[in-house]
């Protein structure tokens, strides 16, 4: 079963109610959730990081990159 996993947890993520790992029935569901999480975090977190979803080894990994 495909997972959506955070690459690492920044402070904003740790203070949120979001889950670091979520399991789905299909990769399409995981992709949709990963994209939703990235959009939410990019719009609502402090802006220090940029989040993007990447497919790796059958799972969706949310990469955390420095912004700017």
C-alpha cells in the first residue's frame, strides 16, 4: 500500500495537526493527498521552506527544501 511520507519535519510541520505518514489504497490517492498537503503547507506555513511531492519506490515523499 502506498504511503505519503514527509522527508523531514520542519518546526511548522511539527506544530501542525498533519500526519508525517499516511497510508492509501492506491498511488493515485496518495498522489492526490501529497499534492493537497504540499499546497496547504506552501500556502500556510512560515515560508522558510518549499514542499513538493516526489514519487519514490512506490510511495509519495514530500520533499522539504529551503525557500529562496
